[in-house]
């Protein structure tokens, strides 16, 4: 027998309106939204943890289907039984509400990265709760060479604060970008999206050091704490510990802890003051990639002064392993890196970077042991999930294997940790370029050029620019890399008019490569020049170390991919063996047991 609603021709929407389900739903959502906004405001005022917002949202979403069901039953008390149509309407309401609850519960927290944020915007250290930026301490010493020492002390304190639970810390590259900036602390804090700033100065004279530090509440523009330390250099680790704990004490309410005892401990991992001073200078040179041979020389001296200084060996290994990719090959830096990394792990197995160095080393010989490289890099990330360099290096590994999506994800993670990591931005641009997203790739490339970061991986963009008719920019890039004008002319002409190269053109590039002075030009070797000339077989035969040249997946000139030289190069570096064991990248597929084809 038909129910009254069915006899009257009520549709599902009419029944929802009659029972006021829609009105109840709108009222519930409006009330929940208002309560969430109020919670966010109170959290900002009282410094409540940001994580409270998420469970509150989940609770309100879970209540939505309950509210809809109650509205259905109470909307028409005269209704005695539920029809089949009403039953399915109830099921749909529950599915919608349950689906919203599941989606909100599992969705990851949004994160702003350098790749998604507008130009100039930094990834926030913390959207709520306690957050801090450590600005580089000002060098007040008469000796300007102590600049590296003051920068190093600032970074040491930053690295200590990163380990404090509940404290968001702006990355080194983000905060150090404001070194010498005329902006006030409030403006810098807004730019870095933090609510506190630590600034200070260092004056070093002989074996004495004076460090002044002050913590500023950037939101309310007031000093929370300041202190001056006049100590012997032998007390430098104790000073770092005191500063860190003073900051924790000042922010204790926002950190959500009431413990009166110190929560930060700084281990003095060397008692040799001279070794520590040289370590700070060498590390700053390495981070800036300035004077890498000098950085290596200083690290080497550090390990001689204190053979048990684990971080000294770690820095020595990292500087050595990247030296060949920056064109420095006067020593066997790879062997030196291996020895230093092994020594560092023997002294302290909890270190992260030595594992990443060992993984990088696996890519410096042909064929590469891709499995071993990825395994070692994973160990580095397990030791320190904030190791942006390890993510960057793993991204390069995926890039060379042809997994451009995985490479992009690792570069994004590196940029999330270090928004100013311009080299990761550049390699992400290469990943986009090789996957066919040329416009996006050039946009990222130009962003780096605007910041003065030009030569590194610039060779990958010469072909695309010529293909677009922008030969002027292509020539400027070749000039920045270190190519002589007559070589530039030959290479641009070959890209504009592909065809068999002349013997004179080959002889020219080989002669100039043998006498090249630019470190970056030396890093490239001949592989890209043979590529631009259309000599694909010679590209495959060139003994470029993987860490130095990224030529395997070039799309310009377009005839390279799927050429015999392209396939031979991937066979020689071990990529195809990796694919056959673990699966091919999306753009490639096996052809029989020995051959393959790539889009």
C-alpha cells in the first residue's frame, strides 16, 4: 500500500524540505563554522597548539550526519513508518556525511612550499603556537674573517632549536636570506610567518668571545629576553645550551609545558677550540658552495686537529663528494668522501649526512648501483627526516632514472624544509622540462636567474630556448657557463639547423674543452656539446660521471630520445637493469627482452 507521500507525488527533494532537513543542515554548518572561527581566534590569543583545530573540525563533521538524521525523524512526527524511497534517502544522507567525515579525517594538513607559494613567499615555520626565526648574528669582531664564525654560531643555535618539540623554526636559507636586511624584525617575522625572532651579535678576540642574544615577540613588538655572555671559547657549547634553554623558558606557555628544568642539551662534540672554529668556517663555505677546495682544506685540517670530531668528518665527506660536480677534480675527492663518511659513522652512527654521501657515491661510477644508492639515502632520512640535502640528492637519482614525478616530490620536500634551496628549485625545473612541461620549467629557471643563480644546470635550458627562437638568452647562458664566443656560435648554429656536424666543429669543441678554465664548464665535459651537435653515439660514449652531467633525458634536439645513443647511455649507466627489476618509468615500456621505447 502506498504511503501518503508517494500518493501525493512528493519527490525526495520535497520530502527533505518538508522535514526541514536542509534548514537543519544549513543551521548546523553555520553554527559549526562560527565555533571553529572562534576556536581559531582564541588559539591565536592564548597560543593554543594549531593541532586543536583539526580534531575540532573532525568532531563537527562527524556530527553532521547525526544532525541530518535527527532532522529527518523530527521533521514530521506524524509519519509512522519509512517507505523504501525514504529509506534510500536516509542511506544517501549518511553516506554523504560519513564521506565528509572520512575525507576530513584522512586529508593531510596543507603545506605551503616554495613551489606552490607566490614568488618571494616563504614556507611558514608554524601557522600557530610558538615559532621562531634565528637571524644571522652580527659579526662585531675587528677581524672580518670572523663573519663565518658568527654565522656558524647562529646556525648551531638554530639546529638546537629545531629539536625542541612544539617549536616551529624557520629554515636556515629562509632566515639567513635577511642577513644585512634593512627590514625591521616585525617585517621579517611576517615574511617568514613566525611570531618570534632571535637576533644577536658575536665579538671574538683571541680566546675570548662575547655573544649577545635577544628574543623578540614580533607580534607585540616587545623584548622577551636578552643576555650577554662573556666567556672563554671553551664554553661555546655551554653558551649555546643556555641560549636555547632561555628561549624555551620564555616560550614555555606557548610550547605547552610547565617543566622548570632545562629541556635542551648541547653536547660538546669536540674539546679542540681551534678545530671547532675552523669547522664553522669550512661549513659556511660549503653551504654557500664558495671556494670548495678551501672548504675541503679546512675540513681536512679540522679532522687532523681532532680525529674524533664526528661532525668534522661529516662535513669533510659532504664537501668532497660534491666537488667533482662543481668542476674540481685535481684530487680523488670521491675516495676521500668515502673514507670520511665511514669515519664519521664509526664515531657517531646517528649522523645523517654520511649516509647520504655514501648514497651519492654510488652514482659516481658506471654502471650505478641505483638500489644501493636509494637504500643509503633512505637511511640518511631515517636518521634525520629534515635532511633537505638527502631529499634533493634522492630527487636527482629519480631524475636520472626517468621517474620525474618522484623526483618532483623529493624536490618539493626539500623546498618545504628549506624554501630558499635554489638548487632544488633548479633541479625541479629540469624535472618539469624533461616531462614536457616546458613553460613551467622555464618559469622556475627564470626565478633562479633573477636571484643570481645562473650556471648550475643552465645547459639543460639552452636547447629549449633555441627551439623557441630565443638565441640571445641561449648565448648568454653559454657565456655564463664558460663557453668561448666561437664555440657558442658553432653550438647555436647546430641547434638551429640540425644535421651532420663538420669535422671542424667537432675539433673546435674538443680543443676548447681540453683547455677550459671554467669549473662548471669542466663539470659538463663533452656530453652536452656532442648532444647539441647531433653526435648521439658520442654522447653515449662520453665518460661523464652521473653526478656531473644531466644529459640522459634531454628533449632538445628532439631526435635524441629513442636514438641508439640514448638507449646505449641508459644501458651503460644501469638504468635499464633497474627498470627490468623494479618497473619502467611512465614514459617508457619494454620491447621484447632486451629493447625498450620511451615517449
